[in-house]
C-alpha cells in the first residue's frame, strides 16, 4: 500500500491498528490506528509489567512525543516514563513503570494525542488512540539460589514452595552459568520447546513447562535429569530447574508480567541480558531516562562480566 497524505497534505505511511497484549492474548485498542511512523503497540500485563509504547521510527523530539502521551491510574500509582530500546527493536520505546509493583486491580487509562505530531524524517503522528485495562492478581516468585527452593506468593501469602536447582556458575566459577540476580519478568511460556547451547554441548534438547524470564536464555522449566539435585545443589546452565509436577503447576499459574525475584548469586541481571530489564534500573536513574527534563540518560549495563553466548536453557 502506498504513501498517503493527511488533511494538511503531510505524508503518512499506511495506517495500522495497534494492539495490546495482556495475559498472553491480544485485544484491539480503541481508535482507528496510528501512522506507521509512530506505530504505537502498547504492551501490558501483570504487576511488574511496564506499559510499553513501541514506535516505527525514532522521534526527533522525544520530549514533545512524551508530552503527548498520558497515563491515569485508579488508585494513584507513582511512576514515570523512560526511553528504552528493547531486544529486537530498531527504535526506542517509551516505557511507563511504577515505582513499586502495580497494586492488583489497578485500572489504567493510556491516552495519546499524537495526531499531526512531527516525528521527523517526513513522518507524522496518526489518529489519537486510547486504551483501558486492569492489572491482574499479584503473584511474585521468590527465587533464592542459596535456598535451593522457589517460593510462589500471591498477595504476600506463600501458595507453593518447589525444590529447585539454579545455575552452577557460582559453584564452578563460570559466570555464564550464573542465574542472574534481580527482578526478572515472565515474558513467555511454552508447554514444550527446544533449547540449545552449542558452547556447552547441547542442541535442540526438548524441555517441558518452560517459562521464559529473560532474553539471555533463562527459563523456569522441567528438568527430570536434575530432580535428585533439586532442593540440594545448583547444577543448571543458568535456568531454574523443577520437577515435572512442580514445573507444570508453576507454568499453569504464570502470567506475562509476573515478577521473579532472583537472589543469592554473584551476577546481576541487566540490560545486557535482554528485553524486559526495566526493573534492573534503580528508581532515581529511571526518572532521568525521561526526555521531559532534557536528553534521556542512557542505559548503563550493571553486569560486571559479559553475558557470553546466549544461553539456551537447561
């Protein structure tokens, strides 16, 4: 479909309808859509999920764009916008993260007023769009590698405790096999998948009940080969290994945006580890990544060692 112009004769790329992803599904945002130039796709989820607005180009004036997007919450939730480039994206996204986890049941209204806004390069904002959604239940995973357990809490109450085995990196002195400490976010899950890490001698190994918690290859998943070690010693390549029954039970409870708080290891989760690293950034730094007060501060990786080859689970 070719280039078309708005009512003022300014060029726009063919319109697309934005969607929002929540709890593994999608729904249509109200409104006709945006110009391809700003192409906002709003991603939302559970209590640790940032609101992510992705664009189809890099805005020339980020502060102006930021001033044309608003978020309203009930009850009031402290939070702020920040500009972040996520894995696989060419252009920076505008993320809104609460200071603390979203309160369960919070209603959220996101509104854009980007029609006609000059993004630079001959591209302009399309139709104004709004979306409304409600944050789901509060589920937090407490994953202390030194305890060899994985604890699941809902609304602060423990609902499950599973024997687990974490990455062996701190035991054998290999930082690439350390499960990263920090607040991970559930990103995806698959009942059956294959995992590969040729650097460690395995390719296309079938695994079950796999919940992805970072883009560096960290999953919570079934591993029957380490059942005897689970609850006793850390032997994995960086994933959190559970038994078949435990992995299935956790898998069925996990939803996009759930936080997984890993503690007790020597390497911190950071921007170097992949996509949803919003919670690795301390609050004072996060506030400097808005463009309203000037050029957004860059993201600085906190990881003291290179993450090495992408880990494929196990």
